C-alpha cells in the first residue's frame, strides 16, 4: 500500500530561549493513499499544528515530512503552494472564505488560478459537486447569506475541486449540529471510498468512530492508536463505544 | 493618564503614524509659507513704494514737451500734491556694456536718469535713497539677478566709462513686465551723455487723494496734455511688482489646500481602519457600560499628538524654506518691516491646521455612537452594505487573470476604503498636471496671443515715423520674410457721456496677418470696427456690438466693438482698428515679421538692429521671455516643486494604504495561501488593486486638471490682463511622463508596502 503522507519524527516548537516549547515532540505518522484517519486529543495538544506541518503550511524544526514521495522540508514556497493547490484539499472548522466572492467563486478560486481557459468546465464541475452536497441553489449567494452547514458544504466542494490526493479536515464538523455533522461525514466517507485519503482532527467521538484509524495526541506526542474496520456498516454504536472507552483509558 | 495607551499605539504603528505626521507637516508648512510670503510680499512692497514715493500717475511721453502748460495744470488741479518731469535718456542696448556683457540682446528699453528731486526715488539695496557721485553708475537690480553686471565692474556707455557703484530698486520699473529699465548717473554725467540717446519724459504726479485717480486721469486727458506713450497708475505699479511672487503664492496656496485635503483623507483612512479593527473592543466596552467619551478621548488624544508634532515640524520646515522663496522679494523689494508679523501669521495658520485636524477627527469619531454593542460582539464587524459589482464574478470572468480579477474585485467591493485612496491619487495627479500645464502654457509661443501679440518671429519698433517707410521697404524686398504687417499706434480721444474725453491708444493696421486670441468676438475687419482690450472694455463698460465714438481733430468717428482681447502690454489699455488715418500723431510703429526659415531669427535680429539703429529689433521669443521671464520662472519652480510634492504624497499614501490593507487582510491572505496561492500571486493581487485605483485616479485627475484646473489657472492668468485661457498641454509630459512617474512610484510603494504579506503565517491566522 502506498503512503500518501509520511511524517517522521517531527519536532515543532514555538517561542525562543527558555520560553521555547516543543508543541510537536517527535511525532511520526503514516497515512495510506486510501485511508480515512482521525486525530483526537485535548485542546492544545498539537493536533492543528500537526496538520499544518503535514500539509506544508508551516515549517518544522526537525524531522521530515514526505508527501507523495516529495520531501516537503526541502522545497520552496512556490512548489509548496502548487502542491497544496493541486494535490491537497482543506476543510476548516470556521468557513475560510473570501468575503468579496460569492459561493461559486469561492469554490472555484483555487482551481481557476491555473486554468482560466477552462472556466466553463470548472464552473460545471463546481455545480456538479454543489449538487452532490445539496447546495446547488446557492451559487450566486454571498457568503454571509447562507448557514454554517451550507458554508461547510461549500468548503468541501472547494476542497474537492482539484481532485486532491488527500483531504485535511480540522474539525470540519465542529461548528455544526449533529444532523449536519452526520451529513458531512457521509459525504467525506463517500469521497474516501472513491479513493481519496482523508485526515480529520476532531473532538467528537461520533465523528472519529466513522474513520478507520484514530490517533490520540497529548502534549505533542501521539500516545495511542485505535484501528477500526474500514466499512462502518450497522456497527456505528459499538464503534463509538470503543472510541469513548479508549478516550477514557488514556484520559482525554 | 492616556500616555501609555497612546505611546503603545503609536509604537505599534510607527510607519503609519510617521506618514500621517509627514502629511500634517507638509500641510502646515505650506500654509505657514503662504502666510509668511503674503505678509512679506505686501510688507516689502509697501516699504519699497513708500520709501521710493512711487508716482500715483505717470505719463510717458516722447516728443516735444511744454513744461509751462504742465506746471500750470499741476498748480490748477487741486488734487495734485507734487509734480515733476523726469528725463529718461533712452539708449540702444548695444551702446551699454556692463563688465564683459553688452545689452545688445536686451528687449528692455534701457535708459538713464538722474535721481529725482521730489519723489519717485531710486533706492539702493538697503532701501535708502541713492546719492550718486560723478563717474558712478547704479544698475537696475534685474541685471544683478541675472548676473549681467557685478559690483565694481566697469560700465561703458557710448564710450564713456563708469564704475558700477551699486544696484538700484526702481519702484516703477523693477518688474520685468515693465518694458523700461532705468540706470542712475550723476547730473554732470547725464549732461555729458545726453546727446547720445533719445530723451523721453516721465511726467509724474503725486496726488493728495489717490482714490480720485479716475477723475484725475480724465482731467489730464481732457486738458490735452502730453500723452505720447503709456500711462501707468499707482495700482498698476503695485500689480506689476507683485505679479511673479503673487503667482507663486497662489500656486503654493493651491497645493496647500490640496495637501490639507490629503492629510484629512489619510487621517480618515487610518482612523476608519483603526475603528474597524477595534470594533469588537469598542462594542464590548460599550456593552459593559464604559463611557464612550472616554474611548473617544483616547483616539482624539492620539491624533492631537500627531497633529501637534506635524504642525511643529511643518512650522520649522517653513522657517527653513522661507529663505529660498523670499529671495526674489528680498532682491527686488528688500526686507519687509512686517517680518515678525509674518512669523506670527504663520503660527496662526499652523494653529488653524491643528484645530481643523482635531475637529475633523472629532467628526469622524461621531461614528462611535452608531456602533451597536450587540452587533459588534456577534459579528465583530459593522455590517457594511455590499454594493454593486455583483455581476463581476470569477466564473464569468474571461478577461483578467485570476489574480488581477481578485485585485479589481476587491477594489469594487470596498469602494469606501479605496475611494479615499482614489481621491488622494486624483489630487496628486491634479497637483502634478495643473502647474505643469500652466507653466507650459505661459512659456509656449502661442501664449503671447493672450498678451495681445500675434504669433510672429520678430518685431521692429520705432517712434521715428518718418523712417518707418525705410524699414518697410527693406522688409518688403527681403526674400527671407514670408509675411509682415505694419501696426501703428496712435492716440485718440474717446467721447464719453460726461463730455470730458479720455485718451485711448489705438493700434491701426492689418490685424488679420498675425491674429491674436479674442475672448469675445473677433478681430476688426471693417473700417467702422474696433476691438478693445479687456481692461479697456471693462473700464468703459463696453460689450461686443456696442458703439464708441472717437474724436479726432474735432471730427467724430463712430466705431462698433467687434471683439475683446487680452493684453498685458502697455498697461493693458489698448485697442485695435483697421481704419486709415493720416491726421493723428503716430506714437510708435511696430513692424511684425515672420520669416520663412526660423533658424534665421538670430542673424536677422542682428542685421536689422544695425541697419535700423533708430529702431528696436527684437526676437519675439526673447521679447516674451524677458517680459514674462521671472513669472515663467516662478511658475516653473512651483511646477517642479508640485511634481515632487505630489510624487512624495503618492508614494507615502500608497505605502500607508498598502501597509494598512495587508494588516487588515491578514485573514484573507492566510486563507488564500492555505489554498495554494503563492506569495507572488498575493503580490500581483495587491499591485492590481493599486494600479487599478491609480489608473482611475490618473484619468479623473487629468480630466479635472483640464477642466477645473484650467478654470482655476485662467482665473490666475486673468489677474494680469488675459481673459480667455486654454491650456497648452505638452502631451508627452502630461499624458506620458507624469503618469509613468506616478505608476512607478505607486508600484515601488505597493511592493514595499506589502512586503509583510509574505511573512503572514497561515497557522497563526487560521486558528482552529
Ligand atoms: N504561533 C504560536 N506561538 C506560540 N504558541 C503556539 C502558536 N500556535 C500554537 N501554539 C501553541 O501550541 C499548542 C498547540 O496548538 P494547536 O493549535 O496545535 O492545538 P490543538 O490541539 O489544535 O487545540 P484545539 O483542540 O484547541 O484546536 C497550544 O498550546 C498553543 O498554545
Ligand atoms: Mg486546533
């Protein structure tokens, strides 16, 4: 099985001199190219920092990040941007969208940068995606004129536009009610079964229970891991139980 | 008590605070300079004219003179306080050699006088009445200014040697607009050289009551006294003396108004941005029941500190720069007695700037009241109305690259914010273009058409009408001459309602050969038509189509006014007609000549000068530049200064705006970076924003400059006689070089201003 992302002994610290603290303290992770993983851990344990490190958005102090056989610590800002734009997708807790643009424009923004000539095709693809996540009637709306759940779906469409190899989601359901959260998870599962790796950060055992591997973080380290069968089936409740049990065990 | 907050705030935004201080300083400096210059100019001018006892009325006259009649008139007229006739010994420039320089090329009527007895004194550079000894000569200060003569040099006048003992200020002829220049020699020396030139008379009066000058003028004219030459009054002397510095002050005032507007705009921009940033905090403070006036005080105090620092800096700068700008006044008019008053007025001007800023900040802060605590806490921003540009979408955009699209879209979406920047750029473009166009216009050859002079290559002027035919014959047979016209100036009496006639100089001849600009109507073509200069038409309150009656040797001649034109020569009171007349005395004749090949002008001037030594031949360009030279110079300096000021403003404002935008847009920048936009993508977006705003700014600025600016410049020009006015635009500099300069400065400032954008960390701005 090919690894899409390999993090090897990542150390990331903030602050200087005696103030310096290792926020990531020798973290190693590997994610398969069709895997659906999640990261859990207390607030401040370094989950977001890990995601920023693995996606090349933030530099690291030592260790190594390899994405799709490319060593991210060895390449420059331009190529990093290129990789993020064309090979990764991101979904954040807060809707990270530009106020100036309407929903459709926000969705096509990263893909149209290199491909202006195909604007029609790109818009078409965006509409297909929007239909799939159930927001097709919102394309002309301003981002302040839709609900949080709808915005989050638009964010997923944006993440999918370039057919990425992996989707990073930092608490993509954190601001949503459980109904919306489940719908988002349905969409993400479907994307995953179609062959895209997904890595989620979450506080929610119900969300984590739908992934096939859960990494638990504390104080900048991965302290434990829980593997579940890939297909969720009807066992969702027992999966949730397993996750909560694990959380209790390591005291999160 | 606010000290700490203010200090921290200022330290946190050093660049922005500094820029604001610089704008305030520039505005304060200009206001103070204008005040200082106005006071010094009026003061120095008054001092000069008081000490010299400038005549209230002066009639220049060439030809026979009847002193008894004049004395009788002066004694009879009860408004006359003093009267004198000054002899002015006109001499050809080639006969005057100062040091190593001869005045051959001078278009001025150079001449010699002795110190006056009763008034109209010639003063030395200390402002004292000159006491001259034999063998000494005093030279008009203009020749010191242009380095023609130096103290102690030997002057050779028609072969007789003098020592240049000093330079003189002449309250009647100082100005370059005055055609004559007086040299001062002792009475003994005057007698010696008297036969070497032509004597002209300056018939001068001081009045008991100057307000009755109009009556006096009519009385003089109706008495039929000597009048073969221009008439000048005290007011006109004053205007001529003040014109070049006055023009400079006007330009400074214009620029200072604009810079103040810009200072206000920057304050508004930074203040609005700051309020937006602090929106949530302000809302929270309001919510927990803090008094708004307390928060307001903090902002107000900050800007009071900035305004005070800027004003003080500006005042110091104005004291430093005043020397350069006062130089002309010092040389031509001397020190002003009002110098301390000038500083005082400068301080008052600066206080006004300071108070205006504080009041303005207070006004902008009125917004505080509108901030809703609930809204501020819920949304963190004010719910700005989204306007327009809804159709301008990325999905339908086919024209611009994505980055350029995003730049333009941002501008369209935040019109208020960019509107401020746009206004500044419009003003900058205006400041760059208007003085430049003004300079270009008054230095262009066609500008003389506004002076009442047609567009030809050289002019030959003579008062010796018996020899006019010689000149005409020579010109006629000269194959290099492509066109010529003979214009003869005669005096006629105008019949007015109150019986007493007034004299008017009428230029007769073919006025279609070298046409001038008419502000209303057209040139006279029929025998019964006449065109009036603007000042004449004004004084006689005549419009086009009105009829005036000239009296000549008892006979009346009715003429219809065909047009009105601007004239800055001969005191601005002239007229043009085409009828033939053999009766009246010719005052002077001008032969206007156009050459088929302009490169001959210099050699022709030399040739005709020696051939017609009784006449005055001058290159028309030289004539214009010597007449308007110092005015043109002042405007040129002002226009360069304006370009420099505007470019500095453009750069600083762009820098300021870009820095603020990047600070405000950290989040959007982080988002775009997260989704794979590179730093250079971001750079292109910001450059597109500023270039887009700049292009709109340049277009609007240029349009405004050519409409409003033209009207404004026209008002300035009309102050010295010209009434219609169109900019002569140098397209290369106005439409290419100036915009290019602005674009390069904006590009540089944008790139420097957004340097921080590259350092914005995604992880620090997208917190999860
Ligand atoms: N720029 C920074 N400078 C200093 N410390 C930082 C910085 N960014 C994050 N930290 C610290 O690093 C630690 C980990 O932060 P991170 O955002 O990764 O936590 P998290 O696990 O995502 O928490 P949460 O669940 O609350 O989102 C925190 O203690 C935080 O204070
Ligand atoms: Mg986090």
